[in-house]
């Protein structure tokens, strides 16, 4: 299925078009399609819905008025967050929330982890909520992760990690859309405060040899 498949849809079928585009993107990227909830009354484009089975809610800005390339970018970008190594970024947008979650994971790996009283008051309930859900092998992995964290100097830059995850998601969207204007239109809706830095990254990416090679590997390159 090619992007042109989504051209010239009647307005009455715009919802179906959006859903089909996400299914197409999931197939291309090799990401299992999460449940999709269509909500024309919801503001915005696409929102992660945290639940036992996480899903995506398509808002009115994703269900109408989007070009085929913009839909492709939206789909690729949002599905990229469903990778195991990126999923937490989709659930927690604030860096402070990510920091508390990171410390909770370290505390499960080492309950004696030193923390100030205010930080421990925030982090302990998170760790207590997570630990009963984990299998013994997963707790062992957290213990090993704590040891590696200490060996590596005991420092983490979660802001840099979050920025890198966002950039990777946008690159996935661009690989499918192959249209910088479409990418910019979507990012202006989703993240206007960082539009310049995010577009700078995409411009460098789109002119790289890696970009063309990845599009060929995905089977979406023309020619």
C-alpha cells in the first residue's frame, strides 16, 4: 500500500482514512497497532491513552483537514512511541515525572538508594505500585541496571533522552511522509514551542544517505 492510496477521500470517509493510515504505518514500521479510539470532539491530534492495554485517541485535528502526507507523518510519529525503549516518553511528558519514575526503578533495584526526604516521599509510592506487577526476572534486571548505572558514574540526562526519543519519532513520521512541509504542519500543531529545533533535525535527516537507505529498507522509496 502506498501513500497515494489515501488521496482524494470524500469528507464522509475521513475517519476511515485516518484509521487506515495508522494500520498502514504500523505494517510498514513493524509496530503492532494499538487500539484506536476515534473522538471528533477531542482537541488536538493524537493522544496516548494509558490503560492496561494502552491505546491512541484520534482527535479532530487528526480526523479532518489533514493531507495524506500529514496523516502518514502523524501515524509514523505516534506509533514510534510504542517501541519498548520509547514508551515511557509517550506516557510522561514532564521531565520531572520521568525523573521520579527513573528513581523508582532504581529504588526497586536497590531499596537503600539514598534520596532526600521530599524526593523519597514522591518516589516510594511509585516504586510500591510498580514492584508487585513485576516478575522476579524483571526485578533482577533492575538490580543489574542499578549496578551498571553506578558503574557508569551514577548520572543520567533524561532531558537529552526525551529529546532524542522525540526526534526519533519525528524521523519515523518523516520516513513515511517524505514531506518536510507535512512534518512542519503537524509539529506546529503538536509542539510549536520547539518547532525550529525539531525541523532543523529533520532537515539534516532528510538530506542524509541514511534517510534514503531507510526508506528503501521500509519499501516506501519511489524509484
